[in-house]
C-alpha cells in the first residue's frame, strides 16, 4: 500500500512539473501574425493564409484567444 501511495504521489507531482505553459505558444501571443503559404508539386503558389492574434485572455488555467484569418489565392 505504501508503494502505491508513493507512486501515485510521484505521478501527480511529475504531471504538475511537466505541465504546458500555453502563453509561450505563438498562436497565444497578442499581436502575433502567422503566415502560411501553399504551393503545388511544381512549386507554383496556390494560396496564402494570414492569421493575426488580436486578443488573449488568461484566467483559471485557460487561455482563450481571438484569431482573425484571411485567405488569399493566386488570383
């Protein structure tokens, strides 16, 4: 029983130590712009997506963000 309690405590502590800090994720940083381009197999441009993070809130271990995306094609 003592081994089970020790193991359970170790697991809980290790989960807390390795928890993710979402504020470092680039989609969750205010005023960041992410641009992704798509090309076909010949290297010809197909489309581009530009996403801008306009608002980020942090409360109660949650980090909701408002992301505005625009998509452009080759025309």
